[in-house]
C-alpha cells in the first residue's frame, strides 16, 4: 500500500489527470499552510464570535455574521492559492 493520498491527488485522479508526486519539502509546505490557515480561521471565529455574543441589533448582527463568513472564506481562498503555488514548484 502506498499510503494515504491528499485531497488534491484524489481530485486529480478523478479528473483523469496525473498528479505530480510532491516532494517532502512541498508536503511540509502544504502542511504548514494548512496549519496557519486553521489558526487564522480559529482566530477570526473567536474575534467575530465575541462581537456576535454582545450585539443586540439584528441588522448589525447580520452584518457581523456576513463579514465573519467572508473573512473565513478569504483566509481559505488565500491558503488554497498558496498551496497551488507550492504544487506548481518543480
């Protein structure tokens, strides 16, 4: 058995493409990006959850919740872009 495959490798297989094998350095870089992304998401959630807990105005609450979702999506998209750059490195 060759070990577990990353989500990227599985997606490439399903798409009919071949995933280039990642070097150990690339795997480490991808893991570091994931770790940083998870920390940023947690930090963002905590910050916005504190605001949500104290807000009583429904309009402001909706705005805070929407902004929270947008910030989390941005963090995740930025991380995916970074990971794609690492994957493209030869």
